[in-house]
């Protein structure tokens, strides 16, 4: 956790909140996390789609994102 929080430029306490579902990564932090774990393009895209889906308030957009998420699964 120390290395991950350092690479993401965040305090370990905030990272703990994210991991416990009490806070969220920003897009930039998610990008850095994907790099930290050496995720490939499909894995990274999947996580970004999940982030967009979770933050979207438009049902039509959520449906479109869900289609993309399902295709990558």
C-alpha cells in the first residue's frame, strides 16, 4: 500500500478509503494505478469504463457503457 499510494500521489489513508469503497479514484489516479499494476490496454479500458459507468447520471449513457463493459468481460 505504501508503494501504491506513493505512485498515485495520495496519502495511504485516502487509498484505504478507496479500497474500502468510501472514496473514489480520479481518472488520473486510475491511470496511474493501471500503470503501477502493468495492466494491458483492455484491462485499463475495462476499469475506465466501470469508472465512467459509476459516475454517469444518464440512463442512455449507462446502457451504452454497460454494452462496452459486457463486451470486454
